[in-house]
C-alpha cells in the first residue's frame, strides 16, 4: 500500500518548487531572448546576402545581360563563406551578443531556399529564362526577411532553436 504524499503521481511541496523553478527559467529565457533579437539592418543584410547569391549563381551561364562567370563566382564566395561570418561578427559588435541562429542546421526553410535556387538555375539554363536568378533573388530576399522576423519573434518569446520546453507539463 502506498503512503499518502509519496509516489510518482504525488503533488507535494517538491513538485510545486520544481514547477516554480521551471516558470522562473521560462521567464529568464524570455528576458534573454529579448537581448538576442536582431537590429533592423540584420534582416536586410541577411536577405541581401541570399539575393546576391541568386544573382551570382546566374552569372556563370552568361545568359544575364550583366556580369561574368568570374564575377558570379566571386559573389558566390562572398555570399556563402564571408557573408554569414561577417554578418555574425557585425551582430556581435553591435549588440554584444551573438549566437548561431541556425543551430538546427538543415531546416525546412533551408530546403525551400535550396529548391528555389535549383529551380531558378534549371529555368535559366534549360528553359532560357534569363531573369530566373533575378526573380529568385527577389523571392529569396522576401522569404529570408520574413523568416528572420519570425525567428526574432520566437527569440523574443524565449523559444530558442534547440527549444526543449515543448515537452514540459
């Protein structure tokens, strides 16, 4: 026979303190999240990096009326390698806080942008749609800007990329 006040389904003082500690932790996460929200310029620069990647990828095919293969390759190097690292450092210098906003790695939004990238390249190369990279740049810019705003809203609520609070009671 189980003793009252003991056992796995008991609501005793320990359970109350544990719930209070979790609520305090959630409040601290939300306060911390407000400090990680990016400045207005971060979203625009991040979206611009994506847009330049699309434009740069269209230049090597030489179907665009501007640029060249070497210009396109240079833009790709800047946007894929230097751009994200520089942007993260600028964020750290301007806000004093920086972390990997994309810690979850390959996400559905990442695959959506990659899919758009592939579709634009195929349309340009095989369908002769010269403006496909420019259209992709506009769509990628808009998508990235909206996604960054959504990420900031989640951070402001204390919901981080590796959020484990969803399984709490």
